C-alpha cells in the first residue's frame, strides 16, 4: 500500500526527483531544463510542470512541448517531450563597439539558457535578448536603448536579427588603407560612405556583400575584423573598426560622442 506524506496528500505537491528531456537535438538537456525554470529538489505540482512547458513554448525554439510525470511516494519524475523548430536566425550586434561578441554572448546566455548565437524566428527570445543587452549597457553606464529587427537580402527571407544601440551611435571619424597591394585612391568613394556616419556592421555588410566576422579584442583596444569584397577587383578586404588609442577606455567608458576609425587592409 502506497502511503503519501500528509503534506503531499493535502496539496498534491511532490519533490522533483528527476527530469528527463526527450526529442531535443539542438539543445542540451541541461539548457532546456534551465530554460524551463524547473529545479531538482523543488516542491512541485502539476500546475508547475504546465507552467514550465508554457515557458518553453514561448521561446519559439520548439514547435511542440508536452509532458508526462509519475510519482513514487513523495517524489516525482517529469518527462519533457519536444520537437525543435528548424528556423533559427543569426544574432548580429550591430554597433556594440564597447564589448566583444564573446562578452555579449556570455551575458545573454546567463539570462537565456537556450541562446547560442542564433534565435528562433518566432517567439520571445529576440525580445529577451534585447532586454539582456539593455541590462549590459546599464550595468556599464553606457547610454542608449537597444532595438532589434529582422534582416535579410532584399526580396529574400530573413537571415538575422540585428540588435542596435539607438541614441548613442558611434560615428566613423575616418577611414584609411593601412596595407595591401591596392592603391588608397581606389577606396576614396567607398570611404565616403562611412565617414561622419554612424558605425554599423549591418551597413558594412550591405556595402560588402560579405558576412562580417568578429575578432576578440581586449578592454583597452577593441578591434573588430570584418571582410569586405570589392567586386570589380575580385579582392577581399578586411576592415577593422578600432577605438582610437587616444580614447581612455575602461570597462565603464564615457560612451557619449564616441568616434571610430575604420582601417581597410587588402591582402
């Protein structure tokens, strides 16, 4: 005869002893469990399981989430069953020149356990990412508001979520060719498209038609490496947006009126 403790009989509550995740391929079980809000050892009712399933569903990372559970005395085992969505968009940090991509990814992952540099096309994770980025700015006392939008080639499907700092955009102060076989005069027209305009990875991608990659920088010399293509020359250029060395950059910089020098190099 099974006899439940008095508190379990009266409240329908149990100790969560085990969580099993079935059907996941992209995400590790521990990340899914963290995103669900469930914790081993917590006192749990069936309504808590349903809330966890709803929370996972709202992320947009899954097309279907269901659950099963069984009890043994005062202990409960929960099975989470799911099908993952197949459409994820790249996450781009458009003008966050105060941080490396690695720093931003780590900060977002703490808030959103399912974040891996990509976001589901639908669901609440994109807004959650913007909220996490806003907290990063506020923690470092950097002015500006984070906005985001889907982006892709004209007439095509969206391929990325672009996150942008509004109201405190770094301005491109100058461009220069620092090395390579190509004459600087060849880039005069292209350079004018950057100077005295807000620094933007998305704009650079539009100009280049190439995917930008990020190179990790340190706190005092943040450097982003980017690839540019000049179609008529068949050349691949690299553009590095570097904070001027005269800028006093700490982990909490004076971010107002920040200006960026873009250096072009062809190899």
